[in-house]
C-alpha cells in the first residue's frame, strides 16, 4: 500500500534499534529510526541486491523521494547503476568546487606568497576578496571567458573611478589564469583578450611638498595633531625615516634595536626583496620609546586600532594628513620620501648615493654589485641625524641655509 503525506509526517519510531521500514512501491521505502526518517530504494544490479539513499524527511518530501526513485529506475533501464551514478555526480560536484576561480586563486596566493612583501600579499588578497571573488569566484575557472572577467568584475571597479585598481585586478586575474593553465585547471589565460578594454591609467605621481618653508608648515601641523597616540607617533616618525608607508605600518618590535638606534626591515617586507637597515635619529628613538608602553607587549609597533593582531590600516597616515588640511593632491604619506630626497640633495647637500641607499633604491658598487644593507652605515647615521635636526629647525621656524654636511 502506497504511503501518504499524512502517514509520513505522523509516523513515530518504534523504539527498536534497527527501526522500521514502510514501503511505498517499486523499491521505495521510508526507514524510520530514532535519529530520523530516511528515504531508501532497494534495487538489483548485475544480480546483486543494493540500496540507494534518496534523502532525509522532511528535507526530501514524499513527492521528491518518488521522483528520485523514478530517475533511478530510468537509469537501471539504461543499464546504469544509480548508486555509482550518484557517487560520480557527487565527485564531479566536489571537483567543480575545488576548481572554482576562488579555490584556484587561494592556492595561487599561498604558492606565490614567498615572492611578495607581506603588505603586498595582504593588498592582493583584499582586492580579490572585495572586487573579484564575489562576482566570478564560484565559477569553475575552466568555464570563465574574457567577458566574465571584464563585465562581472573589473568593469565594476572601473565604473567607480578606480582605474588603476581595475587594471591591477585584471593583471592579477591573468596571473591566476596562467597558474591554472600550468596546473591543468584551465586551457588559457582569457585576460589576454582584454588588452585595451579598460580606460588608460592616468599618469600621476605621489603628491609631495618639497620646498623647505612649506615643509616647515607641514611639520608644525604634524606636531599639532591630536589623534590616537599611535597615529600621532606614526605621523611624526614618517618624515624622520621616510620608508614606504607599508613598511612603516607593518613595523614590528622584534625588528627594532632602540639601544643600538637601528631598525632592520626584513627583505620579505621590502619592494626590492632585500633586507634594509634604517639608522634611527635620537628623535626617532624618543618617539618609539614613547609608544612602547602602549604597544610594546604586542607584535606591531603600530597595530590596528580595532585589533592588535593586524598592523595599522594603510589609510591611517593619509587620513591624518587629510585631517590636517593636506589633500591627496598636495601631500601624501609616500610623499615624505620625495620631500627627503629633494631637500637632502638640493638644500642640505647630502651625497646622492647615501640618500638612495636610505630610500632602499637599487645602488651598485663600481663593479656593478648591489651594496648590502650595512653599506656606508656610519655616514648614513650622520645623515639621518642631520635630517632629523634639520626638520626640527624647519618646524620651529629657524632660518635654515644650504649646507655641506659631515657625511660628504
């Protein structure tokens, strides 16, 4: 006798360990146990008795269980074992999930992380999670075409005016596709078809103040800043060390030797992948000692204001400058590098090669070999102290004239 919806809904387990089976017809039955109600189908294939699981009630209704039984009977009529077919379908679904764009991209991120600075790895991951994964992340990478990448992802970035980020997103997608080709998950890099599809990146440079009088105004504004203590110190320290913003915000206490007045930045954080040494002026050491009681118990010198487990946001220093009235067209966090480079060379008369060393630019010896991080360290120590003293003079409004320093 066929089952009814009312019977399936109201039937209770009998209390026996094995439960009870209630047949519906053509092999379908409901197995009622203490743990739940299970749809099953008995069938024979190649002379062997087998059982096929069709789902659990009430997620699978009586009508749906019958439809699944009918599909299994059609497979049997075609000489297909429905149990084997179900396992193969499940495996195909698992394979598809493992081969989605996001799954392949996550593996690529891990495999290639050693080639990047920590800050770059974080920036790429954030871009993918924000601008790419929500739109094409769940698609099997082998099925994605050029228009999927363009229309579903990078065009959306371009539409909000982030032209440079749109190009970067396309470039990263291309790297992921090339990895997928190398590992057998895709046939080709479909982003190659998108050449010229995006608006050209506007030519621009990091805005920077490079004139001494304006630099003095900037330093006075910085010393008047009254934000969070960590932000205050980071803002005051930035012009003294003029490292890249990402290198400053990810600074760790383990990298600092305040007694030796040195900051050793590992190559994994540097753009050129080479360890970098920053001599610290007395002013820089004093600033770092002032923040040590606040963050010295953790990893980062300037931790995130939300959680100490991550470094300060990349927007913090620029936001502070905006708050002081310096728009991104006037001066940026990265602009302190240009400020130091210009004034130290053109006004203070410091040796250009020492400045380039301190900017962590590629500098080579007469034999064409790259200098190591300790090259000309005594002279660089003097230069960095001269620079800190010069900034103090600018800040207090003292008359500063060009000079030739002891580092010459």
